[in-house]
């Protein structure tokens, strides 16, 4: 009985946070912790998602520095040219663009800059903006579970390593599963629109009403604003940092064969015997490559590399670092940090305290029917508003219950159900930026254009995750 009361408290404060909006979600999460403590739940500092928020902070710092240098404008300009040259394929290209930008940046907030471009290109070509937007926004959320530098992926990878699955194997499953799912979703939604005859914008009554009322802004056309020369340079530096992260993760992976232990002793992964050996032959093979390899964990390496990227961009592009603090990416990113801190801590505290009951009640169901984990993650992420927070709160318990790594990885994309409630920032921004009226939130909260594409996307991603996982693992 007490557990259900605690659960109601968690829900109450999550809904309070949703009502406050933005950073208020994190505020409410912290207040919820105090309420749980009064009900007897143990609250401790080790439940805090420190690893997640430090990675987010470092990545956001690098992206914000790149934005001040003109890098985000440069990327948006490239994406805009691609979309305008191929308007007939907008329903496919829009999610590709938002997906790739999120993969690179590790945050879905990059979709903010693409929403107005997608809307305008659709309007210019008599397409309802609601369709490409409804596919592109969930695609940007799905890409978080496939980004090499996203906090969700890094945190989940750390949980999987004791299970014998490393960072590279996780990405090898997540990237193709989520990307292909986005493309299949786009094709399905296009067929539905054609069957219904709802693809053309001029057939929409509310658009005609808004057009006659003069509330629809005329298309501005391709942007002619000059991009600073430092824009391209900052993007190249950031991409170089991303490549370095991938190379380093490969070098320290047990599956590849190179690693150093805490004492600096060189280890060799023998793929034939599937064991770590330190014999003379092994050390000679590794010594030439790893003699200068610094002893630093992957998480710490990502944080250090991203801060190093920010440093290089600031120096080479002559960025005034004071301006980084006022950059839109920095503001939204730091808001996300507070939200993850409050909500993930709240969720983790509740789950950890009731872990025994959860194992006894749901353990057999999850092990016998592992696909049900995706359903749990789906609804949890819809409430927690964060892929990283959901992963941090629920995945450790799922793995400890006995859910196989393959099932956990396949279900991983389900932490991206941030589109269910029409309160997530990128979703709200898409609604506000579409002045044609095609992208609307209905009377019943859930009847908005992002739900069906998002659900289809996650369902296909989970199915493909099981398929690719069975091949790779």
C-alpha cells in the first residue's frame, strides 16, 4: 500500500513539473524527493545521475561554443539547401536531417533550428507541414539512443559492459535499427496521407481560413544571411572531437583488443579463447600501440574531449566565451541538466527503494516476455521527459531482474517516447512555428500529429533491435 502511495507522489510531482514547464520539471523532481523522504524512502547522493549530467554539460558546452562561432548556422544552411533542392522527398529528408544532427550533437535540441525550415519548405510546395514535422521531431528523439556522445547511450553502455556487451556493439545495433525505423515510418505515413487525400496543404480548411485572415506569413525563401567563416571551422573541430571519441572507445574496447588496467599494465584480448591475457606475446603486440595511451575511462574521456573541443573552437575561432552563456543551445541544455537531475533522481530513488517488490512482481513477466520492457520504458519516458533519466532510473533494475542484454538493447529506443504528452520543447516549438494550422494539439491532449508516427517508429525500432541484436551479439 505504501509503495502505491509513493508512486502516486512521483506521478503528482511529475505532472506538477509538466505544468510548470521547462526547467520546472527539474524543480518539481527535487520537491518530489522531499515528499518521498517523508514517506520513508531512502534518498542518497549516490542515486544522483552525476555521470549523465556531467556528460550533458560537457557536450552542451562544446555545442554552444560551436553555435557562437557560427557552426549551427552553417549546419542549418547546409540542411536547408538539401531540403529546398529536394522538396518532393521532404518527408524522408526532414527526419534524416534531424536524426543526423542529433546523432552528431548528442542532443535533440538541434531540431529547434530545423523546424522553421521544414515548415517553410512544406508550405512552398503545397504540403501540410504537420507531416514532415511529425516524423522529424520523433526522429530527433530516437537518434538520442544511437548517438555516440548522448548521455543515455553512454550510461546504458556502462550498465551493459558487465553483461559482456560493449559500447561499439550497442551502437552497431542502435544506429541501423533506429534509422531504418525512421525511414519506414516516413513511408507508412506518406501512404496513409495519400490514401486519405490529406497530403496537400490547400485542401486544409483551417489553412484557408488563416490565409484569408492574413495570419499566415508568406514564405521568406532561402536565407541569404552571411555565415561567419568560423562556422565551417567550428563544425570541423566538433566533428573531429566526435571521431576522436569513437576511436578512443574502439581502442579501449575489450572486443577490439586494446586496453590498460588501473595500474597501467597492458592487457590483450585473445579473441580465440575469449579471455584477457598478459603473456609476453600479448604485451608485445599491444605495447607498440598503447604505450602512449592515457589511462582514462570512456565517460571521463568523452567529458574531457568535449571540453577540449570547446577550448579549441574558442581559440581558433576567437569566440568570446562570455557569449557562450547566453547561447540558446547552452540555455536549453543547462535547463535539460536540471530536469534530468531532478526527475532521474526522483525516479531512481523510487525504483531502488521498491526494487525488491518490482523483482518479485514483474521479474518473471519481463524475463518470460522481454518485449514488455519496451512498454514499461515507453510510458516511463513519456512521464520522465528524458531518455537519459529513464535509462538511469529503470535499466539497472531491468538487467538485475534478469532481462537479457539483447532484450534490453532492443527495448532501448522506447525511452524516446517524449512525444506522447504535447509538452516537450521541440514538439511545442514545431506546433508554434507552423502558422498554417496543420500541426495542432487536439482537445484530448493525446490527439496530436506526433503520436502515431512516434509509436510506429518505436515499435519498428524495437523489432529491428531484436533482429540486429541477434546477429551482432
